[in-house]
C-alpha cells in the first residue's frame, strides 16, 4: 500500500516498521486501521520458513501503532500538535496479551483500539487484531506523551 500522509504526519513510524496502511474509522472512543501483510516480508524467510506466520510481537506493534495514531488524532482534535519536533506517544505498558489465531502471508489485518482511560499524560487502551471477523490478538496497553526534542 502506498504513502498515507495522515498516518505519516501523526506518528513517527516509517517503513519497513510501519504496520498501518490505512485508517478505516475513527471517533472519540475507537479507531480502526488496516494492514495488508505482504508475502514478501523478510521475516517470513526465517520465522517458521516451512510454515510462515507473522510474529506475535509485530501484531502487537500494529496495535500499539494504532494506539499512537489514535492518541495523535484525539490530541489534534483538542488543538494540540505532535509528530516530528513535538510531543509523541510512547508505549509504557503491555498487559494481558493473548494470541488466538495465526496471521499468514497475504492476510489483511484490522486493528481495533478503544480508549479505556486517560489520566493526565497516561493513556490506557484495549486493542485487538482481527482477520476477517476472527480475533488473532487481544492486548491491553498504556502510553504516555513524551517530548521528542
């Protein structure tokens, strides 16, 4: 999938470590993003080469990046700025990760992240990765805002 200016302006992640292709929906309670898992990604050559599956840690990263994007969009709506030279979301907590289904080359994953609580600079989320209507990963996580300068 090609360049997505809205995502690039909101979070610092870039290919080959950007795990969001597009924003499907956004409101003040939830964001949904999507990523096509290309069969030619390098890690498939070494992560179970005879039975390639996407590493669970990268599925979690897709959820965490979606959370960072969610924070950025909520902050933009509130009139704050971040991104390069400003305030940026950083992962601070991973809790209750559950891996339920494998993600294989050629799958399209959909990340759903909802805001559980916001206390000052601390943000707590519930996230999941779906393949179609089936859950692949569920994870609760937290982020804070840091000054990247």
